[in-house]
C-alpha cells in the first residue's frame, strides 16, 4: 500500500538532506531512499539546518511551549536545547559558522513583529546583532549580505499578496559579520510581490517570489525561484545604478500542478525546497529539477484510540438505572450499566446529534439531529434495529435544550430565539408555550406526573425567574 507523507523544510549538506515530517526531524541520503528519524518528540518542528562541518543539525522546536532553538548530533541523535528566549517567534536563518547559529526572534523586543537577528553559540550564549529585522538572511563569502524582511504570513499562505507587509529584499556590502557599519540597499524597489528566502549560489543571488503573477492574465502563476546573476560582484544596486546590475530572471517554472516553491535553501551549489509535500532538488543552476523519492517508515495511518470520557456532554439514565443514553463527540449511544452490548443509535460522522433523552419506559430515546440541515427530533428504539422516526423538522429553530415527560409522550424544547415549545412524540405536533425576551431560557423540567413544565427564564435585571406552564389538566 502506498503511503503519502508531507515533507517540509529541507536542507542539503554533502550526501545528506534533513527535513521535517510527522512532527519530527528526519535525515535521508541526497539520492533519496529510506529516511531515518533524528528526533522523536512528536511536536511541531521547522527549518532544520546542517552545520558547515556536517556534525550537527539545528532546528526550531515547540517541544517546551515556546519556539526555541534545538541542537542534535547527526551521528548519535543526542539532543539539547540551545535557547531559552521565551519569545513568540523564532525563525531559523542558518549557520554563521561552525559554532554560531543565526535566528530571527522577537524575544526581549519592544514590539511583537520586531524579529531581530540574533546569534546563538553552541554554549547557549545569545548576541543581538546589528543586522536588523529578518525572515531570511544569507552572507556571501565575500561579505555581501542579502536579507528579506519579516512577513505577517508566509507567501504560500497568502498567495499573490501585494500589500504593505510583503517581505522586501535588501543588500549590504560593507558590514562585518555582526552587522556593524551596514549600508543597506533596497533591491527591486518597485516590486510589490513577496521576496523571500535569499540564498547565494556561487556569486548569484537566488530568491523566491510569485512576482510573475499578474491579474487577470497570469493569476495562475506560482512562486518560483528567481536568480540575479553575479550580484555579489556587481555594484549597481542603488538608485540610477540599478540598470548596471541587470535584472533577476526566472529560474524555475513550476505550475499549479507542482505548486509554490517553499522554504528554499542551499549548500552554495545545490538548491532544495518543498512543493506539495515533496522535496525538489536543483543539483546545479543548469540541471533539471528532480523530485526526491523518500520512504518514511512508521508514518502510515494508525488507529486512533479516543478517550471515552473526553467530549462526553450528556448522560441520561433510563427509568430503572440499567442503561443510559450518552452524547459523545456529536454521536448518540445506548450503554448498558452492567452487562450487554453498547449500541450506536446514531454514529454517522456526517451528522451531529445532541441533547439525548430517554422517553420514559417506552423503550425509545430521542435526540436532536441536523441530518436535514435544520434541527429536527429523531425518535429511535434503544433495543431494536428499527429505522428512526423524525419529527419537528423546520419548526424548532436551533435547539439548545430538550426534556421528556415521565411518560415519554411529550417533549419540551428551548430554542436559540427564546421559544419554549411542546412537541407530541406520537404525531410530531408542536405548540409554542413560552418565549424568553431577555436571553436564553434554560433547564426545562416536567413534574413527576407530567402535568406541569417549568424552566428558568432571564429577566431584564440580569436575574432569572422560574416559569410554569400547565401541560394538561
């Protein structure tokens, strides 16, 4: 049987690719094949990056609540937490060198969207750099730094966005590794599309954008890789010198069938990304794109054992205390207290049932169902497999509460519009007996002889009155 897994956040180094799937970090040979799980936390993780020497993988994990930086050894899988920032956002930006990892974090900042570049060393020390805010960053070996600003949502979540929070692309040629002395130059100043994931491949800058999408003729265009050839060695990137630097050209041409290019990374030569849950690789700038064939053991669909006490909303025992009708996860069941089978009165996943009641000693139960769209009452035998009978369709409104008289012949319903109604089980006839004008009425109850119905009804002063209606003489 074919198993389908959704692979995300790939990064390549040597003959290994790391990625995330099934809420863990994995490793697979760059040629594809069987992957192995590096972590087993089963919590959201993202953006693993292999260290320059290939011995460690850094990634962002939500294991302890906040997104924090974690470090795992490739050889042993030994894991330790590097950061204790407590921010709401931690963005992986990559390794600065073999001992320092760059992240974007709003921890300790004056504003929640101020995702400032910070350096975290392998001993856990954190340094706030002077590079500013970033969602993507890469530094060329010559010292040229490319940076994309933070976004409110990833481009794949807000496709073809052209608003003011779209990430912009900036370049600096003079700052040191800490960002001191930076002189930022805005690239593609007139571009309104998102410009994300800047990476250096050789001397060329590669980034991801859906800038080719234009309404109405090219609205189907996807986010693809764009390349600015030789930008690291050029100087014409500011103002009137823009023409001297040339223009970026489209490198990949993925269609709607392949989807958006997402979370592209590089080792300086090869580029990897994910689209539609598959890892795609460009082995060189002139190569053909290949899709990595990955086998993930142990990630197939498994049985789900649901806690029977969770989401149990109503338990109504029968007259003799031998069984109860139970509302659980939008379904209705008949459960014996001592021995006997459990019966599903209505367990169709496309239908929600609620407010079950036992109809006296008639051997019947009733519950609210939305099988017809609008609420109706379904009456069914609890011990025989007989088709249910439906009453009150379209005449009840949205039912909030329901009760049965001791004989099981009359039901009382309270609806969202404040209406209190009596419903005859035998013929389905409904009768309006009250209305609550200052909020929702609650808890309809019949007297032991079934002659009276009482309920709680809010008043104008914020209190509630007990109301009574005589059902029969």
